[in-house]
């Protein structure tokens, strides 16, 4: 149950970060999104949001790795490209 809450909160925090970047007319990239999430959790006092922010950063990093492996043609052990179904 707690993981579901953290996952939803992480998704919300990613959405908030993307929305803020769009409102500020900043080009969105994986790196910029990760930096924004780090900045948010640095000033966060709510433990649940800090944990969710860390989870969001991990999700973004995983997605970055998946995209990078797709571009370079690196495949998983099953012979298929690594893909995240979400």
C-alpha cells in the first residue's frame, strides 16, 4: 500500500516539475527534469514527498538508461531491447 502511494506521489512530482519547466519556458530534457526534482526535494520538509521525489529521480534515471540503450542498440539478456511498460 505504501509503495502505491509513493509511486503515485512520484508521478505527481514528475508532473509538477514538468509543468513548472513548461511555465518557465525551459527546454525539458532528462537532465533538466532530474535537476529540478533534486532542487525540489532539497527544500522539502515532508518526508513522504522527499521519498517520493527520490523515487521520481530513480524513475527518470531508469527511463534515461532505457532510452540510451535503445539508441545504442544494447539489448537485454532475453535478446530484446529493454523497455519499460508503464
